[in-house]
C-alpha cells in the first residue's frame, strides 16, 4: 500500500508543449474531437496568453473539461524578478515542480550590437538545464553543477512568460545548461518556436550555444534548420582549453573548428566562436595570433566576451586596451571579430553569471 500521508496525489496530466503539434492533434482526434481544435488551443496560449483552459471561450464546455482533465499549460512558477536601472535587462528566477530553479533573461536590445539602435528587438536568453555539467571555470552555472534536463514545456514556459508583455524577436539558447546535452527537448522547443502552428519566429532569430559537443553539432546540422550556432572556444590551443573547459578535454580545437565548418557547409549559416577573455589567462597577443592562424579562411566569426564577474577571486576582466588589441589582431589577420559589450552585470544577468543559488548575491 502506498502511503500518501506526506505526499501529493499523483498528477498524471501532461503539459501541452511536451507534445509536438501533430501529437497534440492525434491526442485530440483519438478522444473524439475535431483536429482543428489543436490550432485553437495553441492560439489561446501563445497569442492570448491564457493559462487556464476555462478561459478559451470559443471552445465547447465539454471540450474544455476534457482539456482540464488531461493537460496542463505552464510548468513554471515565478519566484523572483530583478531588472537593471534602465529596465533594459530583466532576470527571472523560475521555480520548477521538483524544487529546482532556473534563470531566464530578457534583453530589450541586441546583445551583440555595438551601437544599440535596436529598440524593436527583444531577445530572450533561455535555459535548457537546471544547472550545468560542463564546469567552465569562468561560468557561475557550471560551478553550480547539473541537477537535470528541462522538459520541452519548461523550456517553452520561459518564452510564454516574457511574451505576455512584449513581442519576442530573438531567442538564444545560452542560459543555464548545455542545450545539446538536452538535445531532444531543445530541438522540440525550437520546432515549437519556428512552427506556424506555434510561435512563428523566424529561424534566423534563434541561436544555439554549445560548449562543443561535436557529435551533437553534426546531428544539429542534419536537421537543416536556419538557426545560428555559437561554439565555445575560449582558448587557441588544446592545453589551455583543457584548463578552462575541463569536461570537454577529449575534444580538440581542430575538431571544434571542423564541426563549425561542416555546419556552415550544410546550413549556409555562419558559425560564431565564443571566446571569454580572462586577464592574464587567454588574453595575450600571442593567444590572438595563434587563434587567428586557426580561424583564418574559415568564414567564421569570433565573439569576444570580456569576463563577467562571478563569485571567485581568481579571475579578472582584461583592460579595455587589451580587449581592443586582441580584437584588432584578429581583424587585421582576416578573422571577423566583434566584442560583446555586456549589460545586466549589476543583476548577474550577463553571460556566465547565471547561478540560482546566489540570485541576490551579485559580485561587484
């Protein structure tokens, strides 16, 4: 006999977005309802921002009762919200049903734009895992460790929350976790985002960032989507990268570059290599020269990310003179390069700063 005295009754309802659209249609049909009802449901959730089936007033009462008995809509609870003084960046701490937490960031600008004239753009940086197993030494999420993968509904729920108040134009899978380590749910989420029956976002407005899971990069290329890909490099040679990204030691720089080139060849989309600049670690002129020698003639792009402070005394951001010199060397040697000017650091919302265990403890 199961003792229920100290636990909730089992809820066997399934979240809507854990189905793809075709699966949702099939589920509706097999229960005796019309196929087109799936379109109505998703329209109410995405375009009308409803969180309760009883609010879907153009659906028959019996059908609404069926939906309430079989499905749930949102998988997230809102725990805490923080915004920068200019309100351009907002970070939400979401609670999950099992007690885990994740962070998601909204940016009312283009994070890769040097001159921000993109007030029409709203980028959401979403998480795919609770924590992360990659252990990059400059990333607060990696230092927190991995708890579990997120479901498709937990990924999509982040988009649903922010879409209530402002039209989303771009989604970057660069929050907590390694998206390609949660491959199936990441892809299902992307397909909901780009589907005309879903959010109907343009594919080129979506970017996936990976620490460099080569086999998954190759698999992603075969999806033949028109989404962007960012590969975390962070070093010009294997010895240094093993220190900075200790869980990815079996993957070489050459393998990552080759994977990026193959992705470009198949998708015709330029690949970006992310490079976090750490004072005295990987920011020397010889590092820039070595990196340029590997990337020249690859038609890829380098995104330099000056280190954002986390709760460690060991790492520092280089001076702007060193950052600019590093960028200048790459550009002069034929490697297209930009510097990501981060905002949101004061609320620990910038690249590498997401860490649910210290939501209000921002290292200055």
